[in-house]
C-alpha cells in the first residue's frame, strides 16, 4: 500500500481511469434504459392497436347482423352483392354500406375496415358446409370482416370470418 501512495503520478492516472470507467458505465446504463423504454412504448402502442382492431372487427360483425335483422333476407341479399368489398358508416340511428369510392376505402382513425360476403355451399347428404361446387345454400352467407392499419412501415391486417343465416325463414 505504501508503494502506491509514494507514486503520485500513478494516483492521478488511476483517478482519471476510474472517472472514465464510471462515466462509461453510467452512459451504458442510460442508453440501455432509453432503449428499453422505447421498446416498451412501441409494444404498448402495438397492443393498443391490436385491441382497437379487435373492437372494430366485432363492431363490423354486429353491424352485419343489424342489417340482417332490420331487413328481410331478400333485401339483405340485395344490399350486399356477393364478392364486393363494402365499407360501413354509422348514420345514427342505423348503419349504411357503401362500395369503395377510392382505392383505399374509408378509414376510422388509422384503421380501414371492410366487409365481404360470399355464398356458401352445402353437401346435399350431410348438410355440412363445403367448398363451393355443390348446391349453393341461399339461406347462409360467409361474412369476412377485415381491419387493416399501417404500423412501423408494415401493413397489419386482422380478419374475422363467420356465417350468417336467414333466421326468419
């Protein structure tokens, strides 16, 4: 210990080295904390968008059911031409549909929601839904609700598919 105390040049150099090491450690800790907090904010935003998309999907499904319930099945089938992409808008107190007027459709905030109806075929012997080719079931439609949005330069899309039946016949 006495050897180090006698050499004052070594003491000054070691103090400088200790300061450089301490500053480096503090800098790395701060940079690491900032990186972790940025990732946490990004994941939080993605989670929020996923939740909002789920609500919009469910709202789209419920609006199609409202169309079915407030019209006869024939009128419902006339509102939606099979295979076309439709966009919903809420005109209080009811929903309305529209075909796309632009290539991007309509948006709800950062989200674009669309609805497509398709015909359904059933096996004549088992009445199970099958890939079309058998007789078309006029009382059932396949509904596909899609919500898409752009996040971090990527387009993310969520889809909800379900069957809707003519419950009034």
